[in-house]
């Protein structure tokens, strides 16, 4: 049987054996504001998730979600 699993999320909790951290969905946006890529990230909270999202200077535009909650949207052109 060929079943495709959901996205693999590896974070610190997997490596340390600690409690699971909240997961966030990071959407990188193109120049028109459309999603160009997406990834799952784990972070201890919103501020750490924002910090992780800012690590890629080549993609300064993004939306960050935790479940149905929009944590933030950053458009480098608006800063």
C-alpha cells in the first residue's frame, strides 16, 4: 500500500525528548503577495516563530499562522 504521510515536522522537542512545541505554518510570499512556498516550524511562542521567519533575508515577505490564527504578516515594502 502506497500511502503518503503528512508533512514531517522536526523540532527541538523531537531531538531533546521534551514536550511538543506549538507548530506554526510559515507562508513565504512573492512580489504580488501570493504564496511562493510554505513550511512547518516549531517554536516556543509567537516571538520565537517570528524570529525564525525573519532568518531568510531573501524572502522578507511572509504570513505566519498557528492553526486558524494569523500570528502576523510582514511585507518588507511596508516597513
